[in-house]
């Protein structure tokens, strides 16, 4: 299938590349990334045809998926920061939530 669009991974917040980079820098281990991933639109696409950057994603369904996921995550971070015993303070949570709301706006 020749799909010219750039997609976003279905797991917008959990990015395998970031985890891979952390493992490589910490332990010197580098696992392989999958060749194909499930995109926010539901299609299986080559990993190379995905991007977490709002300016690069051209699939409209993926853009909407990423917008919803970033808004959901922002709400979750704020809600968790208000729980008794939370190790994340309100100021930290607000910064993180604002960052994800900004990303959601950029995916709109």
C-alpha cells in the first residue's frame, strides 16, 4: 500500500524511541524499534512514516487522535497531582499539562 501520509503512533505519549534512547544512554543497550506500528488512525504503517511532531503529521485522523491523547494526558497529570501523597507538585503538573495542551492545540 502506498500511503504518502505521515502518521502518529497510536501510543502518542508512550514513545518507544525515547525509551530506547534512555536505555542506550544509561546502560549502553540499544533494542530494535519495530518496523511497523499501529497509527492513531488504526492503520499499520512503517515506523519511519510516523512522527510525534505536529508540523510533520499529515494524516488528519492521526492528528485528531494525537490532539485527544495530549488533552487526556494533560487532564490525567493534573488530576494525579492533586491526589494526597502525590510526588508531583501542582507547579510541575501545571507545566506538564500546559505543554501537552499546547501540543494538542498544534495538532488541531
